[in-house]
């Protein structure tokens, strides 16, 4: 969005480039024709998105120059840790992290189970410190457009499953493109997630058209359309989509089988792996707190996400929805979510960890808390308000009636207050 800084290309190596932000260098995938060393571009999620004219870039950089270094100072101050206060049972784990040793499953469970306030405080401080060391104060903000709430699946956790009696909507290609165009022209978004249930109304031709038209606006097109065919994902890559969000939901195949009838964990994982092979920037992860989930399952979820080598970790707490089979199952606590963010940060120090709406729904301070526990990336909901309240994947979703202007204002204020700058995170 408007919270974005142009980067200067300083080195090109086949399809990757090193870009510079005020002396800080990041590696990105170069996905633009006719760019050379010295050109300015916008990058999002580790990939170049759009070229920007030199005079325009230099003007923007002039405005950012002072602010960037101010923000850096704030971030560095917030990322300091008091080594003397480390909890004993986590001390050796945290020392291993500092020594860059691989963290074992039992060490992850130790971190996930920390529950004393003082212990958790230190856990989050160390995670934030690791984030800062790896990424400096870089942070990215994507927009999301939820274009259809129809779904053919019967996932028992989801408020949009095919048994739920909800008012359904579909946005036409023109509506989706107009929403995207507004996000680009009015709010300067550079990356847009297009999300829906598994809705076969949008066949290959319709989705190809939508992707081509949204990509033509000069943004990163990020798909979140569920388990559609590999052939379709290939066609959408050719049409210009470059990132895909597909969670495996749980690493426990028994829980998966029970909650997602007619689908298997193996098939979902096979598709996720194929997306990476096709060249997509991958975002994947899980829900926490599903019925029968143990701390070991949660550690396995983190390790499986890591094994899939995503550019982005996307996970969030399960939240119940009236009318679903899991309506009486309780959400996990915000503390467990924050512990999970911190554990992910230690397992993947250079990972990009997304702060999700479900986290925000659990607690009003969770955005700030998550960013200070290792998260570094956010999304703003751009779905038109008339549709947004119908995209009820779970009850009481945060932000369903918040205007885009208000969301942008709150997000930029929060990021500023934490010293985070909109430089791209780059590739892992
Ligand atoms: N249909 C696509 C898919 O399956 O990936 C994208 C839409 S789906 C609604 C997006 C994500 O919402 C899912 O991957 C799931 O993790 C999350 N979700 C669904 N129901 C949820 C619930 N009750 N609480 C929290 N997250 C939920």
C-alpha cells in the first residue's frame, strides 16, 4: 500500500537481484522485463512487482530518508533483550537459537507450553530480537479481496462449508478488478490476495481473465482459492499469478480426515509442494487449537510448515462458528498463539510470519503483541463492506465493518509506533 519504499537494483544474477533500501540489501526474485542495475522497483514478498521512474522514486525516497532511520532506531530499541531474565527451562533452547542450532521437537514443545507471564515475556522479547537481527525493521502489508463465499467443501471448522445456511455471494470479474484498481490507484497497494471458497463457478477461463487483469494493474497477484487442480494453478501462473496461500490446516492426518471429509492430507500436501515447483511464492501453515490437537501436534505443524520451505508462514487460531459441527469447541488462547509465533521465529529465523485476522479476533491488542513476538507481515481487508460480513469463516471476525481508510490509518500508526518500515523482506 502507500506504506512502501522503492528499492534500487544493485546487482542482477539470472532471475534474482540484490536491491538496496537506504544501504540495506535484500535478495529478490526478478520478475520484470527490461530492468537493469540502477533501476528502481517495488518489491513485495520477495519478488519484483513494478518498475518505478527514477525521478518519482527519488522523490519518494527523499520523503522517507529521515523517517526510515528514525523508525530503525525505534525498532532496535524495542528489540533489546535482558539476558539476565531468561527462564531456566527455555534458556538452553534460546542459547541454541543464538548458536543457530536446529531446534528439536521437544524444545519446541517446551516453548509452546511456557505459561508464566514472566517466561512468556522473555520468550517474545527473544523472538522479536531474532526477527530484528534477521530482517531489520522490514515489514510488508498486503491487501486481501474475498471474492466469493461459495464453497463445495464440507470442512467442519469453517463457517462457509457447504452445509452452512449463509447468504452466498460472488463478485464478477469486473467487480474484482474494480476493487483491485481502487486499491492500487487510491491506496497504492502493491500485493493483492484473491481469496474464495472452493468455488468452481470460477472456471479456468474466468480465473485466468481475473488474474491477467489484476496483474496488469502492476501488483503481485496472490491466490488463495483452495485445492483446485494443478493444471489450473499452472495456467494461473502463466497468466501472471506469482504467490499462493494454501494451508495444510493440520499435520495430524487423523484430525484432517475427520474435519475435511472427502479430502486427504497427502493430496493437500502434494498440491502445496507442486505450487513451489511451479514457481509460486508459497504461504502455508495451519490452524491451532483444533479438537484433539496436542502440543506435539502443534510442534509437528510448525516443523511441517518449515519442511515445506514457504516464503510466508500463515497460521491462526481456530475460532468457532454457530451452526458448524465445532460450534462448541473453544478457541485456543492468545498466549498459545503468541508462543507459536515465537517458536516459528526460532525454527525459521529468516521466515516471514504473517499476522492473521483470526489472531486479531482473539484479542484487541494481539496485532501489536504478535508483531512484538516475531511476526512481521500483515494483511488489510479490501473486500467491499457489503460482502465482507458475509465472508463468515468464523464468528465475530475482526474488522468486518472497518473502512479501508481506517484500517490503513490504524496499521500505519501501529507499524510506525513499532519502528517498522515498508521495505521488502526479501527472499529467505
Ligand atoms: N478455500 C481456500 C482454502 O481452502 O485454502 C481459502 C479460503 S479458506 C476459508 C481460508 C482459511 O480459513 C483456511 O485455510 C482455514 O485455515 C481458515 N479457517 C476456516 N475456518 C476457520 C475457523 N473456524 N477458524 C479459524 N480459521 C478458519
